C-alpha cells in the first residue's frame, strides 16, 4: 500500500511541475495581448480624431460616445476613393467630344446641362428684325431687344440648354426683293445680336422668306449666323448643307435638329430649293428627302426634333398636308415635331407617343395682337420628362409673358382645339 501511495505522490508532483510553467506562460501571453491592444488604441486614436476634424471642416469633434458607431475608415490600400474624388464616368460620346475636327465637320455643338442627366429644349415661332416693318419700332433706336421681348420671356429663353426659333428673313445689305412678292424681309446683319441677347442657340431658315432678296442675301445670312456662332438648319449653300442636321450634345444626350419647309407649294416657287451647286432652302412638299434625313438623324442621336414650316396662314385648322406628313415624320424617327408658318396657334397633338405642336404662331413678328407662346421640353435618357406650353402675347410690337386669367384664357383655347392631349393649369401637356 505504501508503495502505491508513493507512486501517486510522484505523479502529482510531476503534474504540478508541468502545470505551473504553463499557467505562467498563459498569463504572460494574456498580459502582452492586453498591452498590445492598449498600445494600438493609443497610437491610432489621434489619427482618427484628426481625420474627423478634417471631414467636419475644423468644427468640434463628435461626441466620443458616437465614435464606436462611426463606420470603420478604409485603409490606405483601399481601391475605392472618396466620392468627392471619384471621376465622373466618361460620356458615351467621349470620342466625338475629344475630336474638334469631327464635331465641326458633323455640325455637332456641345452644352453643359443646367440639370445633370437632363436637357431643356425651348421653342418659339416666327421673328422678324426688318427695320422697315413696325415690329422693330421699340428697339430700333438703341438695339435693346428687351424693349420688344420682355425680360421675363428672355429669362426663360436664356434658361434653356438649347433654344430654337424661326428666323424668317435674310441678314444682308445686298440683293433685290423678289418680283411680285407681296412681303419681302431683310434685316441689317448687325441685328443678329438680338438672337444672342435673347439666348437663341439655333434657328430654322426653312421658310418662305429666307430667299426674299435672292441667293446673295441668303449666303450673307449664312455667313452672318456663322460669325455670330448661331447654328442654322433648313437652308444652305447647297442641298447637302441645307438638309444636314445640327446636333447638340448636352451632357450625355445627343439631340438632332432637322428643319424643312412645305411652303410655297408650287413647282417653281419664289423661295428656291437648294441644289447640288446653288443656295436655297430644304423643301419637303415632296417629303422623301426629309424622311431620309430624319432617319439619318435618328441613327446618330438619342432624340430627334423636326421643326417644319407648313400649314395655312391665319387659320387654326390643320390642312391635309400637315395631317399626311406628321405621321410620316413619326415613322421616320421624329421624337418631337414643332410647326410654324400659319402666324397663329394651332392644335397640340400626339401620334404614337410623339408630341406635336402644329403651329407656334408669331413670336415677335408684326404689330398685330396675337396669342403666342413657347414650348419647353425636358428630356432625359428615357425620353420626354415634361412638355409645357408657356402662354405669351404679341401686342403693340412687344411680346410678354401671360399670367392669371390671360394665361388661362390661352390654355383654355388650346384645350378647345387640341384632341387627344390634356393641358393642365400650368400648361403641362400629357397624352
């Protein structure tokens, strides 16, 4: 028995001699770990506080009770940069934007959008700058266009990313008026400054007055607009130039503008059509070339605007040629159709989701009292975001913005003549 007890005692001694060093080692490891954690906190905490001060612009540090809830800061090796330092993704048209020669050759202009991801397009009707007619009486002396077009109207024009209207005359001091034509229009080249002052970005020349003083005056018009850096569509030194679209890249949206005229409707019109080697306008009484041009524009852009000179003067009713050509334009790829020539407002409509205003009427054109307005269209990558008619009045050689009862009067009139669309109290149109 004594022998057995002796063995057990030796065994306990051996176990104790092993366990004691083990416990000492374990205690030391734990102590080292606690010290390391404390040292890490002591080292990193000032850096964290300094970073917080930078983010908050040097203001007081956040409550330390909130520090534990703050997201862990990325390490220096993280690949994702802060949002403020991330570069914007390149435009899908970056290769075009990087090639000025390509932009110039293809009539492409660039605008920074007022609102990222969107483009605001504003349209108005006919203007006339001829000093021989009453319309310029208020501005003739000092060239202040705000005396003829109210500052409130100009402000909305200037706010657009792209603003377009119909330039229904020639800029020139040359040429002679066409024989037997009742009204012929020509303005001093320096009056092109009115367009710049109003915020106009592009004009249509596809009308029955751009050629009133012959080919020399028309080419002077092209030169004057080019020198003023205002693009034009619908006329040119030859048919290729006359029918060529103008494009605006606004942010990541590319918008095409095409213009043509049905007027006059004769085999030998006073307003000559451009040919392969002579200046003139782009005619679409026979619409084949226009449809081909719209299809080209549709292939090369995100959104196609067709600004067309058509209809019958001084009547609100649509004629058969408008009704025939509108669906053809939609089929060719038009996303928005703006009409002019009748000198009065005509219906708003829509064909297969494409909005049409058949006539914008006069904008600042003569001394008559006439309802007029602007159309403001906002688009994004998915299409039209909003479409608004903004009522105005041409009266006493001045165009003003309408409000209150007069605004509602014009909108009520448009509702009465427009089928298939709804127009709310602010002029927003839906279909």
